[in-house]
């Protein structure tokens, strides 16, 4: 089908998802519709990117609802492979993203990004799309996918789409459905604190001071535990040393049994100290 | 150019090489010419598949001679990237082939197959070819490439081409040029012993006995050292237990400072013991 679209001179965009679609995913589809004549959405809850103690079995699933939402958003093709199709017997090949995949999430979800990089490589190649859209919400994942598409010469353009938020600032996530009412009231602090972190950094505070302040604020707001709150180079994800380069503040924190992540741009400062 | 060929409805085959072309490579090109309208040959001595103590710097190079030979053999396009094009700054992504890449060569050339799998993935994707031809001489490499193309859904057919040999049985290899006259006289024992190994195995001898016999014969013939002589399942490369499945005898042995490899099919036996 994609080959026929290409023969007709039409462009094709891919939006890979794990289903449980919310307005954030539909924004990706709408963004894709603006870039290409046809939009493919894939729905695949990839087992290889979940750790043994993570939420693979309880990850929210709603295939019928997802299909209706995708059609409504303008998607031309829904691709929902099963695990046996994606990983046939004797499947053995893996894609790794090197240093980009080592810090941050990888410290708490070892192996996660090898699962992501491998399945995304497969989806990009299976789809034969011209463009693929990914949300900035999963910022480290986005950088890894940009890198692997470039490094492996996959003939596709990776398009980043800004995070979609609730009116109170909470980034949309399928995992928000796990939150209790109390936890949901605390959750917006994640974005609020990151915004303040960016402002304090722009005003000249050190990365260490700002990160320590942000972590303390999140615990004070009611988060149970932080995995990390770090200020990093926006491209390499190494610790941010050169303030004249774009930075990114990234956070992962726990509310009860739910782990939330978010991130915030740190514009380069002209008068770098 | 490849896109234009495809638009015209023509098929394209790729023959990846490291240059220093001999009759074995040209057989690959001729084979490719029989399968596709256009043949691309790549010439790239890939630094990432050489170990720190291997022969990267002294690996034979002859770009002008290679180009003339390729044109003569029917190649339409010669692709000779430099290392900076293949591995731009911050290159980080690697492809690994899992269990297939663990035994045999990997025990003596750790990291070699990650280099091979990564560069071959890039070449397959860069070329956008329909078919890629690889020689059976590098049998473990061939199995890894078949697996990665399938596992990563690279839209290409991998075609295996039988090893080309000198009249005395020595498999053609760019590394044969390192051999002294004395070593060259000993080298054909590699193929002769593998042929006898296959005959003894077919006659019912155990894998252990046959492997031990073959190793002793090679040392007696004048080889300085063996890295391995193993009988393996031809698809999984695990130790050959089920004699009703196709097997493969694989060897790596040293003549002075030159390491030679070869392999031989072990047909499945109908009355498996």
C-alpha cells in the first residue's frame, strides 16, 4: 500500500505509538497530516522495552477506542502487529544508541533504550514512510531515534512535536491514568518546577544549584522520590557545561507507584559564564 | 540514481566489498548481474571491524585497479565512501546480532561482528538495493547478515554466492597476498582437510572425533596454530547435535602471521544416529 502511494508521488508519515491514545498522540497524527499526504499510525506495546518489574502487563490497552480516535484524527492506515510478527523465532538482532542511551533513563530502566531503538528501527523500515513524528515528552528517546536514523542511514525524516499539556501543565501520558486523585493534584508540580528551573538557570544560577533546588521543590510538593533531575546538553545529553549551547532539563519522579517524566528546554545564554 | 532506476521499474543489486578485488568478488558481481538490471559495488575498508592488533593499516588497497575490474565485470555504479562520510561526528549507533555473533570468529575477533553488522546495515540502507550478494567464504558473517536483514525488516533479499577457489582448492581471499611461497604451498590443506572432515562426518564419525582429526591434520600439514575447527548447525551456528539438520564445518587457522578461514557444508544425514 505504501509502495503504491509512493508510486503515485504521495508522501507518507508514520506515528509510532503504544496505544492507549490520548490527545498528545492525536496531536502527533494531526502534525503528521500537515506534513504528508498519508499518515500511518502503529500501535504496538513493545515487550522488549519494559523491564521485568515494569508495567508491561498492566499497560493500558484499548484497541477499538484507539482505532476510532485515529480515524477521527485523519490517519489513513492503522498498523497493529502482534509480538510474534515483530519478533519471529530466533530473533536476535539489536540496535544500540551508544553514549546517548547511557545516562538518565538508562540508569533506572537498563535495557529500555535497546528495546526502543530496535523496535523503532523495525517500524521505520517496515513502514517505508518518508517522515516519522515523535513527541518531545520522551526527550532522550527522541534524541536516540534522531541519532539512529542518521547513523544507520534510514531514509526517513524524524520530526519532533512539542509536548501536549493539560491546562495545569501536566504533560499528557498514558501513565497518568494510574494516578489517584491526590496524586493527580500533585503531578502538575513537575512542569511548574521545570519551568522555574529554566528561569533560574537563565538568570545565571549554576546547574548544580538549580538541580538541587528543583529536586527539593518536587519532594516538598509531594513527590515520593526522584530518579533524576538533571541539566544536560540538548543534543549529546552529556552534563551541561557550555551554557552557549542549547540545554535541556530532564526529570523522572515517582508519585506512589507511578513514574512520571518530563523535560524543558534551556535556551543558550549569550553571555556564557 | 537508484531512485530513478526504481522509478523506471529496474531492479538493483549491491555487492559490498573491502576492495583489493579478486576473482571471488568479480564472481559476486557477475552473479548480481544475473539477478538485477543494475549492480552497485561498494568499496569501503571498514575500520570498526578490525581489532586494535589486526591488519587495518596494511589491508591491501588498490582503488584504481578495483574500479577497472568492476567496470569490466558489469558493475554500473561504484560507491567508495570515506570513513568520515560513513561515521560522522558523534556517530554512536551499533547493530548487534546476538547469539549468532557469539561463537567462532567472535572468540578471536571480539567486536568484529558488531562492526560488520553496523556497516552492512548502513550499506544496505544507503544503497536502497533490492538484492545484496555475499560470499559463503565468510559463512558466519553471511548468517549474521541474513538474520539482521530479516530482524530489522530491511527491504532487501540477501543472496549467498558459493566460495570461489584456486585450482588447488584454496579459497580466494585478499589476505592470500600476505602468504610467502612456502605458506602458499601449505594453504590448500585447509580446504582438503575440510572436505575430508565432511566425508568422515557423512560416514558416521562423531563431531568431536572428526574435529579433533581435522585439527591434527592441519597442524601436521604445516599450519602454525588453529583458532577453531568446529562442526555447527548451519543456521544457528550452535554446536551440531541434530545430524538431520544441515551442518557446517568452519575453520580459522594461522600460517605465520596470516589468518585464513574457510568452511564446508555438511549435508544432513537421513539415518541420523
